[in-house]
């Protein structure tokens, strides 16, 4: 049974995990870098261990240091949050060897979903639609694939991520050169030159399903739409995904649960799909084997504490929820308030936050590690906090978010709050069902 | 839970309940100060509330944040130009570990020559020389965290 929980993360997600752990009566130990010794999370945790210097490679990403710190603190379990070591199978194995529970799936499951090509095969095995395409081990294979998918198509790196090593090809005569280029780029960026080919979906939406599995059974907690992205980074997330016909939504949920069962998945996860904005056909993209940044929108409409579920599953308990008893209420939207300057190409804006007045009140949730006088170190990502609103309808939620953004007041650093206010005021967003190209057409006001 | 570290000040639900109590009342501000934290709740002109927190450091954990970044204070002699970072971050002299540095002392640079990179929040920003000249000194150390007012390196302009 978990009594002492080590948290191997920082920022808002560390605080988020501490909040639930404390409610459940667990002691919390936080591993921090030198730069985070005075962070709000460090001042909130029951105990703090300094892992190492500021650079992540020597602290939050150093498997040996995190495992040694968790062992020295006599932790029963480690919650990895998101990012950093959260999907690292070697970390899971190292913890297991030290007799400490990893709050997440098994190392084998992390391996199965970590390699995009492997994940694609798993999805096909589970009978889940994938984007037409597949491996292209050489030029001949690439040409054969291209005849199946048609043009335009995308060349992607097998070990890629975050949009790197991705090439769009519109015409057959460009294929050979682009395959060679993508392979070379993938080799340079990821040390793996393997590429695969997929049909390009022009008007695609990013829709994902939250799942929970206990190794035997699996359920879903509904879907989220995260189509508003900039350079493949999510900006706005909402639940449920608007405007999907009920029959198609049911199929989407079913596919996600089927994949989770097929993997005998243990933990909370997210199955990401690319959905055609016109036909609502959907294709498996990948599975994220951790808690997501945007999990609060799902918590808002289901009333389920996803971190609590993760801890229960890690403790070996069977799922305490059944699909039939879950009810979805209203609509939730989350925006990410980042310390970035949208007027200067989203340049990072770290430093001292002289004042942080976050919105408050019914239907508003703020998950943040930054309060007045807080400091945003330059070493890590720029997420300052997440503003989440929950209302009876999507229309009411959009209006509530617009009002909340109007009262938010941050001084000392530049933030993306103004950008979100423009998104909320955009008639395309109000109409719902936007595709991943939304940001390109946004009024820069 | 240990006794010497107090609980989280108030949960989001607590705050929502306080605001519900204030409801439609005449009070537009609540300033709550305890040994552990200060919370200011303020109602804006349109009736929307904000929460402004300041949590005090727990015993033994109050470490000055100011120590996080190091200023590279350098007296710059006349006729020599100091290259400053566009934003605070980690200073890197070469494109990747083990690779030769972008520039060394004695190197000739042009305005567009990349002299170093600054990593801030996972984003790499190239720093350009900004002038034609010769590198006379490199003041920051590779991998060092630098402030915005630090001098990275110095260039003697040459036509």
C-alpha cells in the first residue's frame, strides 16, 4: 500500500499530485533541482530532496538520481507527472529493481506505445483504424506506399515527435527527394533514419480519449478536442469534443477502450486520434501513457480525480468505476497560460512575476505554481498555469472563459492570456469544431 | 502527514465557498493574512473575482532565488563592444556537446556570424555578432546560467 509518495516532477503538475495525495492521507516527497528549491511545490510538499543542478539532464531526467532519492526517502511509489521520465521504460524498470512502485503502466506497455511504428501495429492488431500508410524501409517501398495513400502524403520519422522530421509531399515527382531528406533529418535528430508514410488529412481535428485500465478491465472518461495548436503544441483543450455525431463518438470511445484492453493496460492513458473534420472518420495517432496536461477538462465533466485513479491502480486495486455509472456533465475548456510573448514569435519570458491575480469563483479552476512574487526559471517549459472553466453548455463555457481571461492579471512577465482572449472571441471557435489549421487563420489583433 | 509542515492553505473548493459566501454582498475585497500565507480576493468592476496568493516559505526551505542566475559583470573598455544575451538562459559556445565552439578569441566575425546560443525554456536562440570585428574575449562559461544583463563576449569592431 502506498503511504509515502515521491513526486518526480515540478511546477503545476507536482502541486496537482500533492493536492490529491494529501487528500488521500499520503506523505509527499518532492525531488527538485537546485533551481526549484524555493518553488511553491517545494514549499508545499511534506519533504523535499534536491536531485541535482538546474539542467534537467542532471536532475529531473537523471534516472539514477531520482531512483536513489526515492529509495533514500523510503518512498513506496513514484508519481512521474507528465514529460520528463513519465514515459521512460528504463525508469520504470529501475524503480521496479529498487522495489518501488511506478505510478504508470508497465515498462513493456511503455515500450509498446513509445515507438510510433510499434504503436501503429498494436492498434492494427486491436482492430483500430490507422491513417492509411505504413513503413517505407527504402525508396521502392516508399513509392509502393504512396500509390496506396495517394497525394498529398506525410513522411514521418519512426522515432520522431513534436513535428520534427515530418515532410508533406504534394506531388509524386517530389517523393524520392523528400524521402531521402526526411531520412537524413530523422537520423540527425533522433539517431534513427526509419521513416513511414501516411495519407495527409487536410482538415483534421485532434481528438483524444481518456482511458483507465487496471490490467484486466478498461473504461473511458470521454473525449477531448485539442485541435488548437501552434507548431504541434496544444494551446486550448476542451471536453467533450464539440459537434461529433453520437454514433461516431461511440465508435471513437469503443476504439480507445478496445486498444486499452488489448494492451491489458494498467494506469491512466490517452488515445489520440486524427479525425476528419468533415466525414468524422478517425484514425489512431498514438497513445500517451501518463496523465496529460489537459486532464482537468475531463475531471470537470466527469467529477473523477484522475490522479487518485492512477494511485489506486498503482496500488493494485481494481477499477472502482464502471462505464455505466459515469455521467458527463456540461462542457469544460482549458487554456494554457504560458510565460511567452505572442507578439515576439512566442519568445520565452521567464523571470519574476511581481503580481499574479488569477480568476476565482464557481466553475473556475486554476492549476498553477505561480503566485505573486513567484519566479519562473529559464530552464524548463513556459507553462505558468492552466485556467479551466466548467459550465452547462459550450456556449456558456466560452463566455465564462472570456470573462475569466478578462479578469486575469499577471505582471512581470509576458503571457499568452491575450492570445486566448482573441481565440475565445473568434467566431470560428465560437462555432466549434475547428481543425488544426485554426491558429494560422487567427486574427492577430 | 508530518506535523511541522502545515497543510495546503486552502483548496480551490474552499476559495469557491468563500466567494459564494461573499456572494452578492457589498464587500469587494477580502484580505486574509496568516503566518503561512496571504490571500487577497478582489472583485473587479464587472463582478468577476480574482485570487492573489503569497505563500511563505516553510522552515528550512527558504532559499534565495536570486542565486539562480549569475551576472557576468565585466568592465568593457572603450572601443570594444559587449555582446549581451537577448534573454536570460543557459549559455552554449558550441552547437552540441563536443562540437567545436562557434567562435574563439581572435576569430573574425561578421554581423550575421552566430557567436553562441542561449537556451531558454527548451528554446534555442542564436546570438549574432551584430557587427564586423574580432572576438577579443569570451566572458561567459559554457553551460553557465546567465542573466539578461550579462556580458557574453566582447568584439573589437573592424571595418
